[in-house]
C-alpha cells in the first residue's frame, strides 16, 4: 500500500517571474515528488479560481502565500493516509474540502498542485512512467505539436490583435520529424523578423501590427525551409477573442481561411457568443478550438457539443483544477468526436506533466509554445524521450 504521508506547499516562480504554487508530496514508502502549477494571462471568466494574495507590497498582490498556507494547514492534514493509487478519491476529497464550484476557498492553484503531485507520486510508487500510470490503455500515440512562433495580443508588446500565430507540421511520421520541420521554419522566420525579441511563449514578437503580414511572413518561412504551406506545415491561429478591443467578423475569418493555409482557429469569438461559434464551425474543413468557450469544464463542453459550437477543445489543467476532472473532460470530448489539444499556459514552469498527459490521453495535439524558453522546450524534450522509450510501437496521432 502506498499512502500519503505528508504534503508541503511553497511559493515558487513561473516563466514570467510571478509567484506560483508548488506542492511536494511524500509517501509512507519514502518516495517524494513535486508539482508546479502554471498561470494564464489571457483567462476566461469560467475558469477555476486562482487564489492570490492582496498585499500590494508583497509581489504587487500576486503572491500565493494564502494558497500555500491552505496546503500546509488544511489539505495536508485532510489527505494524510489516503491511497495514492486512487486519484479520483483524492481529487473528490480536495473538491469537497473546498466546497465551491470554482474552487474559490482553497484556490484551484493549491488544489491542482496537490492533485498533480499525487498523480506523479503514484507513478513513482508503481515504478512506471507517468503517461502509463495516467492511461486507461496500453496503446499510445504522440501528439502533433502546435508551435506559437509569432506572439501578439497580451503575450507581446506589439500591435498584433491576434494573440498567437502558430505552425503545425502535417503528415509527419514521428515526433522527431515534427520538431525538425518546426525548427527549420522558425530559423527561417528569425531571418525575416525585424528583431528577435520573444513573447511569453517563446515566439517572436516583431514590431508589426498587421495580421496578414504576420501570416505571410510565416508562409515565406515555410517555403524557404523547403516545405509546402498547407501540405507539410500549416498555420493555426489563437485569436483570444475575449481580449480583443473590437470583434473580428465571420466574413474576415472566411477570407483568412480562403486566402491562407490556415487549418485551425482557436477562440475566434467571445466565451459566451455561442451562436457565432456555431456559424464558423459549419466549415468542416477547419478545426475550430474552444478554449475560453469551454474552460475545460464538463458542463460547458456538453452545451457546446449540443449546440455544435466547436469541433475541438483546448485542455488546460488549471482551468478546472484537478487531474480527475481534466480526464473526465478529455474522455467526454473523445466520446463525442471532438479533438483534444493539451495546452500549457503563458506563465508556465519546468513541470512537464502536460507532455505525459497528452500521450496518456492519446490527444491529437499539444500546444506548448515555440522552440525557445526552457519551460516550453522541456515539454518537447519529454515527448522526444517518450517516443524513444516506446520505440516503433508508437505512432503519431492522425488529425
């Protein structure tokens, strides 16, 4: 039997230099592991609550000592002696201990840090990789990466209204080839941008304010790398419509889709503009991804499926706050033929949990930034190791 002996919370820092929560968990068998939660800049109103301190003198109110205190004084005592091999029971206890739908009392950041740490420690106790411990099957696929190579919106200090301009390698035989293609495109783009400043997620943040100019820069970079736009490497957008000063019309999206090799658009409209989402999703040739629309929330996903609002969902652990709830959303999406994209946050950490989660759930894609900044590259390196470990038995996911 592997049981929780103790849990220690502490304040550490994310990739933007802001405080975040780490939980270190100890078993009765002498094993231990830590987990660190990320934090978003572009956040929807339906996400689980991130508990921050209010003292402006201490990290401008962004400290997380309240969340840390909740781990050390409440959660650790409540979970002592719990079976590490029963993640659902652990998470249900965390949810009931908080007592609110959006985890306002304890904070989703304290709850998720513990949930992730318990999950990781269970894998150690089983002496198997995290992705195998998380999985309900022994058949695995690797996700196609979505790499954010030009940053705009709240992720960069330029004039681009669209938040992320991404590339997606197409028809690749393995993850190693997906990263190779992406690298070559990025290096060619580097020669074209006015400067090499990078945004929060590692993509370039050039001093331009025209969406179509950014797209054309990427197309030229794909071609200069020796690839065919749309066939070998396609373009994906994250609009983050909640952050727009002025909404983008359905007609403009149709123009972009017709004029450019765009295969995916994330959050084209606001999080509660269900009817507008439905109209764009009628185009069966493009992936329409719900991030703020769904907020990794089962209730909102069920509504979206009923209304046919999107054909893919972005999965962010900290939008809902526990591993169990996240897995339930992924399972429901797959049962209803929605693609799942496991995602980082703009304020991320060195924790590679999402890489294992993508493999464990056979999610079609992973979104974790560009090939820059170590907190982004860590996820790609983890997936390269998993591919090597699984050998010829593992294939790339088919979109």
